[in-house]
C-alpha cells in the first residue's frame, strides 16, 4: 500500500465524519436561557378532562359556517357582505 491509497481511504472517512457533523449541528436550535425560563414558567399541564369541559361549555348548536374569500375576491368586501347578511338574519 502506498501513501496515496492511504490518503484516499482516510480522506473519505474524514470527509464523511465532517459532513455528518455539519448537518447534525445545523438543526440544533439554541434558545436564550431567559426565554426558556419564561416559557417553562408559563406552561401549565393540560388534562383531557379540562379540555373536554371547555368543549362542553361551548354552544355548538348555534355556530355559523363562514367561508373565507376566494383568491380573486376582495376579502374586505366579502367580510362586509357576510356581516350584513348575518345581521339581517338575526
């Protein structure tokens, strides 16, 4: 075995390690410790029972399905028309 062969084989392993390290560290997000502390402070454990009670409190029989504007429609105009139509119904 010669030196060139050793460099080629060793270089391929080195390149693999360096490139994998680059891609692994790219996706690690660093969070400011103060921000992380405030995020943990505000977290409250939510149970399924609490969420079920919230849903049961809502009146789901009187909801109105309002469609959003289509891409070619003016959103302000569509919203105004829907508000007028809803105010006339009630």
